[in-house]
C-alpha cells in the first residue's frame, strides 16, 4: 500500500544521505521527496493542538538534527494507513513492531491506533491501547476519548462504557469537561447516553449552547 512504499522510500533516502542539513527548508525539502511531509506536519500540528508543544518541538528538533523523517512518524503513518484500509491486525502488528524496535509512540501515535481500532470495532484492543497510553504518560484528547466511549456505548452498552471510563480514571485519567463538551457540540451524532456516561447522572439533558448576542 502507499504508506509502506513511502516508508521504504524514506528509509532509502536516509541510507543515501551523507549529510545532516540544519536548515529547515532543506529538512522539509527532503521530507517532501519521501512523500511523508503531510504525516509529519499532521503529527506536529496534532501535538501542538493538544497542548503538547514541548513534545512537538522535540520531534521537530529530531527532524532538524537528522534531516530526515523520524521513525515514529513513518511507523505511525503506516499504522494509520492500515487502519483506514480496515486492516486492524496489520495496524496492531506494525504498532508493536515500532515498540519492539525501541521507538516510543507519542500521544499522536496512540490516538491513531485507538481511533482506528474503534472504527474497526475492535473495542477491547482499543481500550487496552488507551490504558497503555495512560501508563506511558500520554492522555487521549477529546476526539479520541469521546470516540472510544461512544464506540463502546454503541457496541457493548452503557454499563460497559461506564466500566471503561472507570478503568481509565483508575490509571489517572481526568476528563477535560470543557474540551469534551465542545467536541460533543461540534461533532456528529453520538449515542444518546454518552452525556450521562461521561458526566454522570447529574446531567439529565444535553446542555444548550449559550446564546450569541444580537
């Protein structure tokens, strides 16, 4: 598939490179040649949007130092490609291979595999990866968290979803209520009970958005 071809091309570019350019324009030129620049930019952008600026800067620093695409970007791109192709077993295999090689997944990487497995209805594995994510010191953003809870609600029921939320909290996860509310208000159709599962029985109806001044 395309992502695997890109990864192989990136590896070849790394092997053929005799220099480590320090100029940002040269870095992105080399990244463009591999076809993976959108994946690198998406990861940097995703980390920054989730408030993980230091992690994003560390990733970019690695790009600047090596002049090539970091392996975490390459592996995450392949995982995402398999997820989009509904090949969840391959996605899990590549994710584990990345870890076996000593490449640490970041928050963006975990978000990709969790959301991909939810979409593929492999909910038990998606929960396990989310728990592993927390153990590694990363936290799911609103989209990943809500997608996981919503998926469990739809496929396994409200009680199972409440149990998942309890397990996440046991690992130190705290719901960012503002971010979750904003996500629920902006995005598509969710299970009718998702508000109660996340916010508790105290919330009997979906809160209305504040009226804008005329």
